[in-house]
């Protein structure tokens, strides 16, 4: 995956939103999925910058979409690649490993 084997928090959020949406997701739909799933209202430019960075890392691919819905503009559609799925799996394993060693209040979600 390049210089590091883990994802930043926002990269993980974007990849998970893309995974939830499936093929042909585009920036605005990814933004909406993040907002709907997390309540976190991120900027659309931040989503696009992150997608471009992850495309350079070969975690996602993109293509010009057809914009086939009436009135819909042409979009840049994104797809999660196998390396992106592997990066999600590594991040999940890393976080689960960290949770396993915590003492009671934090481990039980009591903060």
C-alpha cells in the first residue's frame, strides 16, 4: 500500500462509505452516506481530495460516469479495489487488537 500499512481515520470513513454504496458511487453520494451513517457533515472537497489520494494508492479506481438519470450531470464514479478492501480489513484488525487489551470502563464503552 505504499509508505504505511494503515489508513487515517477519514480515509477509513470514506472507504467504508464507498464499500456500503457499492460500484459507481460518486463524491456527492459518498458524502451523503457519511452524513447519513455517522452524522458527520464533512466537506465535499475533502471527500474528493481523499478519493484522489486513495486512487493514487490504488485503493480505489474511478471512471467518468454516464449521468444516465434525467437531469443528472456526468459524474466521476468510484469503485473499491481489492487493495482497498484489504486496507479496511487491516484497519479493523488493528483497532480490534487495541480494544482487546483495555481495562473495564473503556472496554465496555463506559468511557
